[in-house]
């Protein structure tokens, strides 16, 4: 917890209300126990915040995956419907205009869905950086917990292959000088950014 302090002079010594109970040589054990409890509470709060972030990101990804699947199915339906309606019709130039507009709209929806997917994958990449195998045996997570008890590690695990494929595809785009979706803190993106300076 942050403590505000007011100093009366540059050499003034101020002790917060929480720490004033620990002033004196005989109170060292109490001070250490209070500090451990305070740090444990802060750690617990940080773990809970992180758990909520992972749960929210996972829920958003699942919801977005469902929307993307619905949009793709709808685009397929519309494309088939329009193709069936116009096949064999004699509309002259209007046929190609309608066909071009349908294709343009479908491409735009696909592009928007891909960008949404890229944002979700970038968020998942960030979570995976905090919760991945810390050893060759895959028994401990980089957060310090065993992988068997790390909820975040288990949440990311089924998507690691997909995440690696997405990352490799975007690294190739970056290296080719194309638009990519890698987060700015990604090592390849940082390296590319540094080389531009």
C-alpha cells in the first residue's frame, strides 16, 4: 500500500503509521512478520488480478472466435446464394458490378475478422510469455508454480501450437517488410524497431 509522506526539511525523518509499531530493536521479529504478511497480501492481489485478466482475455477470445465463425459461415451462405442467383442470368455489366461489390464486402469482413484474431493472439502471446515451461521437463511454469497447478499455464496450453504458428507467420511478415500483428514488446519487433532508428 502506498504511503504519503510530508517532510519538514531535507534531513527530516518520517516513519509511516504502519512502520511506527516496529521502531526499536526488540520489535524486529514483529516487523519481519508484518512485512512478510504485507508482501504475501500484495502477491495474492497481483495473482488475482492476473487470473482475472487471463479469464477475461480467454472469454473475449472465445466470444470473438464464435463471432468470426458466424461471419465466415454467413459470408459463405451469401456467396453461394448470390452465385446461385446470378448464375446463368443475363444482367450484362450489372452482374459484374454486383459480383465485385459482394467480393469487396466479403474481403473487408474477412480482413476485420483477421485483425480481431490478431489482437486476441497478441494478448494470448503476452499471457504465454508469463506462463510457459520454465524447465525442459515441462514441470514448472515461469511464474514459479508447478504447471499442474498453474491455471494460466493450463489455459494457454491447448493454444500453444496455434500461437506458435501465428507467431511464425507474423515474424515472416515482419521480416518481409509487410504489415504484421506482433506486439511491440516481441523480441523480433523490438529488434526491427531498433534497426529503424
